[in-house]
C-alpha cells in the first residue's frame, strides 16, 4: 500500500505489572487489560517525544481509535512485571498505527497487538467534537529512527 | 448536625450483573467493582429525576467525589444478578451524600456503601475547572419521598 | 479454510449501557470497554444455551483468548444504551471464534469485533493449568441456527 | 479498643501513574481507580515482606475485604505520577487494616484511605471457599517498624 509503507520508527518502553485486579477467576490476566496497557503505552510513547498529556490537553489534541487488535501468546499472572514495546507502524495523512509487543521481565513475549488511531483536534476543548487533522511532518520526524 | 439531617429520599434501583472480568483470582467480585456500580447507580438516580447524562453535559454539571466507603457483606460471584438501591443520605449547601445498598437477585445484601459528592459546575465546559455550586431547592425537591 | 467454514449460528443479545466511568477525558467511551463488553457478551451467549457461569465453574471449563480485534465505527457517549449481538464465527476442533456487533439503542452500529478462543479445562480447578479440549458436537449443535 | 491499638508499622511505597483510561469526562481520575491502586499497593506491601503473589498462591492465601473507604482531597490528572504509601493500621486476630495515602510526585496529598481485610485460606485452592485464619505472629512481626 503506497503511503502506508512501514515507518522506520524509534521504539518506546512502557513498564507495567499484572495486578490482582487485572486477573480473572482463571488466575490469569483478563484480556482487556492488554488493551488498557496498549493505550497507556501509546500515550507514554507520544509523551516521550514531547507530546505529554499536559501538552495534548493544552493544544486540544486527542488520538481516537479506528481499530485495535491483539494476539495473546501466553497467559500472564499476578505479579508478572512486563514492558510494552511500542513503535509506529505507519503514518498516513490523518491516521497512524502503533504496533505493541508485551514482554515479560525475562523477555518472554506475552502478547502482540496494534492500534489504528486518528490524529484529531477538539473543535472547542474536551467534550466537543473531535475532527481528524493532518499529522504535521514535524511530528512524524520525532518518531523517525536511525 | 443541623442541615445534615437525614433526608426523606425516594429510592432508585440500578440493575447490574457480576461479569467474569469483574472477578479476581479468588473467583469473587474484585471490590472496586462495587464503587464502579455505586458511581453508575448515582448517575442513574439523577437521570431518573430528569438530570440525564445529556443534560448534565449540556448544563456543564458534574458530581465530583469528596469520599466513598463500602462494607462488603458477602462475596458475589460471576453471573450474580444484582441491584443497587440508592437514596439521598442528606443534602448540604453544595454537597450531598448518597447511600447505596447492593442486593443480589434473591434479596440477599452483598454490600452497603455511601458516596459524598459536591454539586459542581465546569467553569467553561468539560476539562476546565470544576467549582462547587449551591444545590437548587428545586433539585432537592425532586428527590423528596412521600 | 476447511474446518473453518462460516458456522450458521444463532444470535444472542447482551444489553449494556455506557457509564460515566467507561468514558475518557474526550467524553467518549474508552475503547477497552468494548472488549469488556465482548467478553461479557460471550459468557452471556454461552449461558443462553445452558453453559452458565455456575456450570462452567462446576465443570472446570474456561474460554481463554487467542486473539481479539475490534473496529470502532462511531463514538459512544455516557448514557447510550447498547446491545452486543453475538454469533459463532466458526467452530474448530478445540477453538472457536465469536463475532460481535455493538449497536446503539436506535440501531446505529458503534463497533464490530471478534474474539478467537480456546475451549479449555482446568487440570484441577480454577488457578491450575488450562488445557484446550475438543469441543463436543453436542455443544456446537446448541449454537446452530435454522 | 483493646487489641486494635495502632500498630507501629513499616511503610511501603507503590508507584503508579494516572492514565488516560483512568480519567473520566471531567478530565480527572475516576474515583474507583484509587481503590484499584490501594488494592495493588496492599499486595505490593505484602510482597515486600516476602508474601509475594506467587507465595500467596502456593500457600492458598488471600486477603478478602471487609470494608474500604477513601477521602478524595484533590483531583489527579492524566500523566500525574503518584505513590501510594501504605502501612498497617492494626492487626486483629484474623483481620487487619491497611492505611493508604496517595501522594503526587511533588508530595501533594491526593487521597487518603483504608482497607479492612481478612487473612484467609482457600479450603482447596483458588475458587473454593475462603475461610479466615489466625494471622501468625511471625507475619505481624514482618511489618513492625523501629
């Protein structure tokens, strides 16, 4: 797909831990938790290049989702320390994708997923209509790896 | 305490069910779920007297918390159908309390809790500063029981 | 794919409502909520054919995930009443997929997703190792539509 | 209350951060998140003295709740880095309380709460009946401060 070529992205790391309340009666992680982590990892990724939560709020920016998916490779248990490694999959005009990999402390892969998001602006502050806007080239450049 | 006398309140009912993801590895409900239910029950209570989510948004109103507490009387399990019975504990000038009781379908009491909230208005729409405002007498009247 | 042909499935309906705590600072539903609904809808679907949470527990059965995905078509807001319509996508030997569609009360489609799960048994009760088992033909038959 | 005298407890620290999905349409933390943090902080506290999740599972131990409460002092926002400082409030025969204080990175107090829990054992592994057991003096000693 032209325009959706793989982007040579930097990688960010988000640390997390499986908590008692993240697990279900099978004693393993309840799967929506992975999506909560992926969301938090995405915000953390953007914060790492200067787009902090505070700045996103001030500039009326948000990143609503178009789609999300995840493969669950191995069950995580309470206490497992993990990291989510995130990188940009591609940048489109107004949308982008983020690829996430969840690794256990010992490097064992637990899950692999992706989010497709829109780069969007509130018409008039949080709670008002969100509208997709062009992703600035300067923003894309911040994620470009060596 | 003058002004904090027990309010003769109507009672509202909010239906819910314990889901797989609401339970922890002990196979019983993860306790913050009760607070999620109490919050949802409070919004539902206000909706029942005309203060729907839509209206709250339109009028820039919110109900931030001062405190919350809950006693857990008996463990709920996945599949249990429950109802939260809510009533106003008292109305202050700008704050109020809601008493909640969680009953299982068969009438068995599972939990009993309370929330203390402020009646508040956003300075300029969601995300801006919330400021406590006087609770209108007309609003209090909507909750008065026979 | 042989063995993965579309299954002529009955459809189940799971009712839910977008709560205040399900929404994020953009004022719309936080996307992992859709996966929580899909999970609950799947359990409800199985309960509707006789595999209740109680029975699943008694027979040491669970349905761990292989993957999940969702497309978010339109943002839901607090107060929106929704239903998740679920049907079996296909039955494999030990795994199966469930297709979910989330509709708003007025019939408007909000999201469309799928889960791929394993039919599994605990070696020795909850918390012990889960192992995939053959899906009984009798179970498959319960989901067959007209 | 005899037997419930304030216990001279060590203090543990649990680090956390307010995520996008932890916040509600008012743009501030959704209050059940504090209880999720208190629960995780309690498990972390016990892990810090040797009672890790792994050991708790192996010895069929759990800590079901009798009650929980929290005062919300100041609204937390997305991105705020926080710590929960936990200490034992008192040890009873089979029950105990944990006092938690949530501080923002800059030392500002956001919330103050407590949990009352039972020290309990599963009759026959997770999912089976939980029964309160005497808290061993050796366990209490692990939490005693200077």
